[in-house]
C-alpha cells in the first residue's frame, strides 16, 4: 500500500487515494462523516494553445517535505482531519490525472475546506515543475513560488479554502 503523501510515476487511481484516508480515519473511534476529493487533470488547451502532453518534474525529497508540511498545517487548523496527496511526475497525456487529494473529516464542509487548502498549498510550496508541449512549441510553467514560511501565502490559501 502506498503512503498518503507520495510523488508517483504511475497513473493515479483516485479510489486508492480515498482508501488511504478512509483507513487512517477508521482508527479514530469517531470516524469520518465526509471525504472530499480533488483530481487535477491535464487540460486540452492552455491560454488558447492546444496541449499535446505535459511532463512534470519534482525534487521528490523536498516535495514530500512540502506535503508533510501541508499535512501538519491541516492538522493544526482541522485536528481530526486526514489528508492524502499524490502528485504524478513524468509524461502525462491530455485527460490524465496529475494530482489527487483526498480529505476525511467529521463533517463535509471541513472535508471540502481541507481539500481546497491542500491543493492551494501544493501549488504554492511544492517543488514541482510542469513542461507543457503544444502543437506550436513548448513552455515551462513556473512551479511553487511561495516561501513555505510566508504567513501571507498561508492565509491566502486558507481564505480560498474557507471562502
């Protein structure tokens, strides 16, 4: 069984990621009342250009450290929450999943908030880079730009999640 926080090279199975949070949540006598998920999928177009495929790269040890930090931040705000983050690297075709997040909490509203917070923070602080290949060329898309200790970035992610 894979860990809840992972950089993966194979196709992401959302059901498997959900199962990871469900298993962890069952250890709590109260259990969970809601599991929310987010699945990021490769789009067919970006800024008016037709996408052929993407290639993701990550500095895996630091990406896992960023995921662990996100998990700790989630636990700080939502103490009983369980979160899983899987991000794929390598070549991805249009329609394939690049990132999957699952969040289990006692109540559905919190599950949605945790899920949104986690993806916002992944985009802010995880060292993952995207190389987009178009019909008419290619471009690198900037990865994480925020300092993980930047409280303003963290507040921004929280405000998006709890809007």
